[in-house]
C-alpha cells in the first residue's frame, strides 16, 4: 500500500442501541434506565432485540433470552418493539446519507455502508462527511451514531464499533496491516462463537496468528470462509458497496452444548430462533414465503426441511407455526441434534439495476 495508490473511501454508520435509543427519546420515563426492546420475562422463548447502554452494563446483549436479561438486571424494563417508528427514523437517516452519496448499502434499519470516494457535495474528505452525517443525525433526530472510516468494508465495519457510543474512528491504509495483526479473532466480522473457539483451540488468538497459516491451510480448517480470512487479515477486501443488494435468504442458528433428543426440547429452541428470525426480518423490512429448518446431528450430518406458505410472513407467531409443522413431520426421533437453524427465503423484492460505480479518486 504505497502513497501513490488510490483507494476507496468507505464509511460504515451504525446507530447506537437503535431501538432502545428511539424508545428513550420518545418516552422520557425510559431515559437513563436499563431497558430491553423485545421479549418478556414471562414469555416463553422471548429474546432481547436491543438493550440500552444502561442495560448493557449488566451484561445484557442482543439475542439473549429475556429471562437471562431479567436475572442479570431485575429492574430491567421490557418494551414492546415499534417497528413502524424505527422504520420512519431509518428513512430519515437514509435521506441524510443521500445528501452525500447515492452509493449506499443498507445492512438493516440501523446500519449501512457508504462509498464516498466521490461525494455529491465535493467535500473530498470521508472523515468530514462522517462528522457531518453524525451531526445531522444528532441535530435532526436527537440520536447518536458511530462511524468507521477506511478503504474497505471489513475494516470500516470493525472501526465503527471501536468507540461506541457516538464514536468516529478512521483506520488509514498505513495502519491496516498492524491493526489486523493485533485484532483478536473473535472481533473478525464473520467469525462466530463456534469458529472463534475452534481458532483458539488451534492456538490462533489474533490476526497475526492467522497469518501464519497458508491459504490452503485456512480453507482446510475453516472451509470456504477460510479464503476470506486469509485475505482480510492481509487487509484485502475488494467487495464493493452495493446500492441495490438483493437478499436471497435470512437465517439464524444456534449450537447446543448438550445434544437435543426430544422434540419438545427442539421446539422450545426453535421458538427462540423463530423470534430471533422475526426480529431480523423486521429489522431488514423483509417478508418471506418459505421457512426452512436446519438440523445438524451429532455425527455432523445435516438435514433441512422447508415449508412454503401462500402469504408473506415475518412475525414470530407465523414463523413458529410453520416451524411446528416442519418439526412434526421431521424424522428426528432418537436423533442427537447439536445445531438448529431457522431461515426464510422466497422474498417478494423488486430487482433494480445497480448504478455504475464512480471512478476512485484521491485518498482521505
């Protein structure tokens, strides 16, 4: 990465505790208190969609069972999600983004990538654009966002999480290699809990450790993602910001410390996954017709079963009903199930032609 090379200017904007922050903004009685959006301490299978920063101090995190959240903080307040309100705020945030660029890749209602290599207002500085976006969000919506700026999507996303809340972090080309070498493996975007445990068991704790493996060794150890890990630890990520990315499927899954053998136990876990999937679908503004359940057995064999509905769905209740039908017919009696997953596909989405990408210009 020499000084004459031209790079993309990528910003990753991530709202701070988005759902919870909107609730605290709109309802003064929730301010400065530990609140959880989603779930219920009494509800079977309830999970946390978002926790306020006051709740996070107690160890409460997204996707955590509600009962666990209440055990960690007995005074936590559970708030029913208002997705229409979050969508309206998200649309306003998107309008702010469009003031500077039309090359925007939303990941959900509360985060997006922006390519500002060429910006509409000819500001020229990605750092200054990020500051202006954060300022507009604060002034117009009374909410805070964190931004990460770098030359590729991977590093920008990690950077946005480094100084939350209300953070701004720039990682330039000269710093990327050392940054990636020092990064703990669990911080790598795309490395889940199971993969992180496997890496550490292999003595791989940081990016520098990962760099010791050849590309072939990475693929042999981690499958197809191994090639991505091999490249990204070297600062290589050539993925473009996709203005109109078509989502093919959305899914969630969980691996269990003890194998599940009874259908009742499987149903309990599938209900939790159904709620997590519903939250993710609603966060992305998606509805699907086909529900798929994934079973991974003790011997690592995988079985999937799907059920298609006549209407589009994205609620916990509708997903759970489909999951129950699938589970009822699935041949899993006397099987040891170590992983379950629930996914949705067959979305009704309008395909739009993606505009051509602007030529890369000068650095930050």
